[in-house]
């Protein structure tokens, strides 16, 4: 990995707007790091930016549309800046960039640069071409390792980002669920090597990070060769990362049910630093629909897996993703999803109406459902999920557990942290410093926020 150490020169500013998942949040940070080496500092104000970057998401329809409407707004800001004698370059990064490529510049000529998720380490070179008057489209999959070419963030920058951090360990997906665009936009599954991940985690910890969330489109498919020469899975990697001084909490997301192996389940049983929270999307509770989605597991397999995980770690909070209205979904299929939800009782969940993605097999299937049917199903599912989520939150009242203090609270006199189950917890500011892990008793629950007093 490249060390920069250099201070930003020239006072150029970049405004980055991030859409979509945590992976994009991480990518935006790494793009910011790459640009810091090129003299850019980040700004929260688009009006003062020399470069505006939209890091986009393509998972569902509205995301791409939002980008195009945002570009309309940016065009106005750019015009005002140019009238005042300034300049503004506009770049589109992320999955919409990868999927649409040059089409973006055709539809929105104000865009100077389109750069995919596999090539953003080339951002400084691409910007040089833009400055020379070229419109640049960089969406080929790079043969070189992006992470080897990306500068590491400065220590002060890591500290500014807070005591929790994302660390991408795996990218891409080989599962080809028939609704999903990820295997096309992010490419096939790649795991980062152990040494690279450990070095990045050590650097985060040295700058004060206490909690690391490992990221990957299919994070539990991560595998690599350990220093012992043995093949490691994610469970083994988590044990290694927990040895790093300062690292107190570990999480990972997103996982596929097929890749939950015994080693990882054992980590949930034996590794205190691994937080009792698991995002394990199932998408549907109907075997017929799971098959059409190419999920390669049945509802009963999923449920049995959760039983195994829960017997290893009884207090684990389950989280999931659901799609309603996949082509051909009948009332009975949808009822099967509700049944599965009732059986699992998720602490948190994300649910979506099926959105046909061009180029995916689902988009070509027969039996697309009317919007009204999808709307009605989504409402019913969300009402049920909200009920369970509410029950889970309420069940923390009176409990004692450790809270990682993350930031000042919204109100004076308060600090905000998180429970082991990822819930926001408000404590008195005297409870501890940011980065401390303090024992707390939950005195009351208001809406979805827990209020803790020092135990
Ligand atoms: N339509 C609706 N939801 C989708 N997801 C992925 N692709 C689609 C689609 N075409 C959802 C899945 C996935 C989450 C990240 O987004 O539930 O787990
Ligand atoms: Fe998409 Fe399925 Fe891969 Fe998840 S596992 S990224 S839903 S193809």
C-alpha cells in the first residue's frame, strides 16, 4: 500500500455525495483519501467544490433516477460558480457509473467523468485528463489491485471519521440471484489478502478506532491464506482482527445463508469482540420464489441455520432483507414470507418492492406484478417487521450491557453510543469519553432510542 503523508496543497475541494450501501460509504472515504494525495480536501458545501463526485447505487430503480435529478441541481450550482469565475468538475462514480458508462455523459453532458467501483484508484490520473479537456469513462475492470494502489487515510482523517470504521474485505458476487445487478456492476467475487486487511485494521486501531465493520457484497464468502499457510474463512479472520490492541468490537455485513460455515458460527459463540448482530438476508419465505430467485436454499434451510446460530449465540439479533412482488409471486408465496418473518422475529429488517433491473434474468421473467399489489404487500410486510422491531427495542428496557460511546448527543449534556445490537443509546455526557466502552443500564426506551444510565 502507498503511504502519502503529504499535506493537501493548493486548497482544492471535493464534495462527495454517497448513495446506497455501506460499501459505497467506504468507497467514498477511499476516493477522498486518493484525492487527498492529489491536493483535495473534503467539503460539505457543494458551492465551494472544485470537484463534485456522486458515488451512486444501482440496486433499485429510483437510485439512478435520483442521480439524474441531482445532476440537474448540480448544473445550476456549477453555472453560478462559473459566473463567479470558479470551476467545477463533475464525476459519477459507483454502480450507476459501471452500469451506464458513457450513456451518463450522453444523457447529462455536464458530467466530465464516469468511474466504476473497480477503478477509482485511478481517479487522480482520470482528473488530469479531464483538466486537459477530455470526457473520461473508466469502467473497465482494472487488472491491478485497487487496494494496493490506494493511499491510506491520514491518522487525523481516520480520527475525524470517528471510533467506528468500515473495512472492505471482499468485493463482488458470484451468486447471481436473478433479481440482482451486483454481479454485473461489482464483478465477480474477490477477497482481499489477510495481510492487507490486518494492516488496514491496525492502522484504524492505532488512530483510535474501537469498532470495525468488515464489508463485502458477500462478506461471509471471504477466504484467504493465513500466515500459517492454512486456508482461512471469515471466522478465522475475525479471531485474528480481535487480537489487534484497541479493537474492541467487530461486525460484518452482508452475508449469504449458503456461506455461513461452522467456523463463523463458532466465532459468534467464542469471540467476545464479535457483536451479537447478524444481517442475513433471506428475500422470501416461499421455496418456489427462492428457487426462481436462484437463492439456492429453501426456507427450512434458512430457518434451521438460524436455529444453529441462535444456539451458539442465544442473544443474537437477526436482521434481514426482503423483496416483495418478485415475478410470479402469489398470495400464498407472500403468506409464506410473512410466516417466515413470524418464525424468525427480526430485530431489524429492510424490505423492498421488486424492481426489474435491466440485464438481470428476473427482468425477463413472466408474471410481473402490478405496482398496487407490490405496494399492498410491502405495507403488510413492513407493518409486521415494525412490530417485531419495536418489541425487540422495548425488550432492552431494564437490561444492563456495554455501550460504545461514539459522539456527542444531539442535546447538550448527552453523549450517543451503540448497544451490542447496533441500537442507538443516549447516555449522560459524564458516562465516559468518546471511544470508551461503558456498562449501562437502560432506564427507558423512547421511540426507538434507548436511554441508559451508568450501571
Ligand atoms: N429489486 C428490489 N430489491 C432488490 N434488492 C436487490 N436487488 C433488488 C431488486 N432488483 C434488495 C435485496 C438485497 C438488498 C441489498 O436490496 O433485498 O438484499
Ligand atoms: Fe446480489 Fe444475490 Fe450476490 Fe447478494 S448474493 S449481491 S443479492 S446476487
